[in-house]
C-alpha cells in the first residue's frame, strides 16, 4: 500500500485525502448500531486474539452484518474501538467511535488495515494509560506515537486512509494491533503485563464476555 511522503523537516510533501469520518458521525453510528446485534466480547487467552486474522476478501452483505454487530457490541461494552476478533470473528476489520483530543467524534470502519511507518522525526511518543475490552478492568501506561495513519478498505472494498492524532491515534494503532494478533498488554514489560492481568482478575467485567475454557 502507498506510504505517506515526508520531507527532511517531517512535513508532508503530498496532501493525501483522508476519509471523512466526522460528518454525520452520530447518525451513522446510530444506524449501524440499530441494525446490529450485540455480541459478547472475547478476552485474553482466547486463541482468536493471539494470531493474525484473515484478510477480508468478500465485501458483501455478510460483512455489512458483521460491521453492524460490531458497532452494537462496541456500544454495549462502552468502547471506542472494536476489532472483529474481539467478538470471535477471524477477519481483518475494525470499527471505531472515538473522540480525538480536540473533542471531535470520529466514526468509521477499516478493513485490511496497515499502519504507515512514520519517520523518526514524526514519532512523538505519548505514554497515556491504555485499556482494552478484551482485558476488562485493566489499564496501564503504554508509549505510542501521538500521530497515526492507517490505510485499508471500506465496507465496499474502496481504498481509504484514516488519520488520527492523540487519543484517536492510539485507538487506530490499538485496533490494528488486534488484527495482527497483538493485545496492548503484549507491548508491556513482564511486570506491567502481570499487573494488568491481576487487575483483570480482581474486577468483574461490566459487559458480557466469552469465558475461556
């Protein structure tokens, strides 16, 4: 997939057109959610979360139904992003309903996501707390770039690019990670990962989850 081009000062040389995920965000999220059926969330330890998902190759009614269900599930769990494997589906697709640091709401879908590799001068790290619906009740500081671009396809198979800063950038990176078999706790030190799992064990999830056998 195409990469963004930056000059020596870290400025974009090409004005890429990013998807408009802001206009009518409320209405679009509501429409997805009301068509969908909420499903329980898979949690750490479930095999589907720990392997790379399959590419989306069929952009059909079945995919559209999955996306509706993902938005419904995301709302039930009060999340800002959800990957398909978090409801047990082995496909590279995630949805998001996330505010950025300016309070602007972004709502959208990305299939087959790939994150742009940022040049060193654009990698300004933000070490804010991070959590995950698949690790319910646990939070830990995790350094991630405060800017992200993810490229992929929309629900109809059209190529798209999504740009995010701050908290929204964290969301895009977090959800893309999921589809390649990584949870945020996999990026923590052994000590912090152990602490996150302890937090999870000590707290009851506030939404339906799939118990691991």
